[in-house]
C-alpha cells in the first residue's frame, strides 16, 4: 500500500482514547500545514487539546464562548469522557455542536471553522461552531435584475444562503438537509424542499445521486448538473440556476427541490421548465395585461434570436421571390460590392460578436468597456464603410444578438442554435430550417429531469398550469383553490 492510500485509511479510522496518539495522527495527516492550530490545555484536571484552523474562526467568539468557560472548570473529573459529557450536558458553549468520532469528520469540521476539543481517555470529541472567516456580504443580484422585487442575492457562504431562504419561509415544512460531497474537498451541499409538496421518492433519488457522485471537488454548479440531468445528450438544461432567494422560494412552493453549494452564489433548482426561462419576478409585480405583453415579447425575441439570421440567409439565397421587389433590389445592391459570399459574411459577423463578447467578459472591468468601443464602433463602422459587410446583413445580425439578451439563461443554447440554423438555411434553404427545427423540438420534448419533462405544461398539456405560460392571471384568481398534497405529488412541477 502506497503512502497516499495509507493516509486515506488513517483518515477514516475512529478516534482513540490516547490523546497523544490522536494528536500525532492529526499532525501526520496535516503534515506541513501551517494553518493547523493545536493548543494543549488542562481542563477540569484532564489533559485536553483544542484543534482549530487559523483564519477560519473568530478570535473574540472563541475566547468568550470556549476558552474562558473551559479555564474556569474545577478539577473534579477523573476521565476525559466524563468531562466532555459534562460540557455537552451542562455547558452551552456553542449553539452549533457536533459529536466527532473519526478523523475524517474532525478535519471536515475543523476546516469549516469549528473548534474541536479532544480529551485524554475519550474516544470521541466535540466540535463547537465559532466560525469567523471572511465572507462577502449580501448584495444585489448581478444577473437576475428586477425593478420591484427584493435586492438581495445568494453569497458564497452556504449558512447565509440557508438563512436567506428561511427568512422568507418560516414554515416548519421547509426542510434543509446538509450533506457532504467530494472525496477531497468535502463540500457542504444543502437540499431545500417543502415536505408536503415534493414526493419523497424524488428527494431520495436526488440525494442518492449526489452522494454517489464520483467527483473529488465541487467548485461550481456545473460539477453537479451532469449527475442531476439525464444521461442522454441534450442541448437544454433540465436543472436551472438562480442567484435570487425569492425566486428559489417561489420554486419551492411549486414543489421543486433546490440544492445550495458551499462556495457558490447560485442555487440549483430541480426540475426546471423551459417556459420558466421567460418568467421573472417582475411579471408578478405589475398589471397582468403588461405582464402578458412582456412575456409575448420575450418569446418573440427568442424566436428572432435563433431563426432570423438563418431565415434571412435562406430567403436571400434560395427563395428570393418571397421578398418584396423593392426590398430585394436593396439587398442586391448592398451585396453586389461585397467581396465575400452572403453565408461567409453572416458567419463572420456572428463569430466576431462572440469573440468581442468573450473578450469583454474576461477582461477586467476597467478595460472591458474599451472592447465594446473597438468592436462595435471602430470594427463595425470600418467594415461597413469599406464594403466588407453589407448594411442589411449587419442589421439582421445586430437584431438577432440584441434579441438574445432577453433570455440570458439561454445564451449558450441560442448561440449554438443560431449558427446551426444559419448553416441549415445556407445549405438547404427553408427546407433545412424546417428539418432542423423539427429536430430541435424533438430534443426539447425528450429532455426531462427525474421523469418530469421540461416542456410541461405544454407537452404534456395541463390546462390548469398553461394559464401561467402565455399570460399571467390576477392574484385574486390565482389564490383560489390551492393544491392538495396528493396533487403536488402527482404534479410537483405545477405552479400554484
């Protein structure tokens, strides 16, 4: 057995009764780690040691809640187990206390900001929550902006995110279960759901998939999505993300399951319906008539973002008779001096936009504005003035790109589909666009999460829920007739 495997076996060993042996094993497992703090101390006449991680705890809290009460205990104990049981029963040193029985649990709690007290003669220890590491304060959302909703967003601290949800849903039916995933990172995950609205089988299946993930670390939501979505390749996600606590709470009321990840300011929502991408919290803060108008504009913008460049290319190359004679003459005049083919021009413009967008996204904010100026004003104006790109084509591309901003969560899918439809329109005209459109709809209808199709309530059709897809009903009508537990278990994805 090599040294790494030996260390892994030692990590899973239970704690022993010999304090010095326990400390020696801790030092071996945390070899050359400068942030490990081991403080030997005598408490109540028993040799003890307080193990913590530098930079993960608050000095003032550990002094007031842990160090000072321990040093005032009288020397009346004969063994360490009696001392620890006395602290657990009669001393409220911390509201967050965990019983430690093995080294793996010890290191996970220490590296999470807990202080662990080990005692001579005790084969267990207690961890006290005294977290005090640096964290980002709750701030406004950066992506899911709104006009009338709340202005707070998730942070990188999972405990803070749990409290943001609990503040909005004070019902005891809200369950938040912590689990640990990642063989090396030991990342904390939190399952959030309402017990009366989610089938127990769905929660159990999600929990099983998370616990059986063969990953070493979890640094983003993309590490979990492949294991929570179907194995069949799909262009569309069946697990959504949100950085807004109010949106997540709304999904929990609809019978969804949310997964919080420690260190990630986004929550995964399972399952996600395709129509929800076009819904925002502001839809429910304005008049239903205006909400219906905005929602239809979003659907129209999605269609324009995906199909407009491809349809323009298909009509210009294969079906010019569909255009008005005046418009056809304008297009012919603008393209006669262009040195490249119409398909090459369109693909070049779309790819250049993606390059400019990626450059502006990765650069520091201080210089990212310069990319927009160079790309939009200088390159675009120079290309049109020199005749490399025709004005109608650049207008079509600009309309398509701008329309894609309406559904930012679908940016990846829109980008890929836009290029595919351009290729299909250039090769086969409107026939190619129709064939590709049928394939995209087929894949969209075949995408599901844990047996729930993301195209619901359109396919399969549900009249009761469809009323919140194309429009929005008044809250007085929406409040009439709540779901029962049986209905929620049958249709956990249906909104209230």
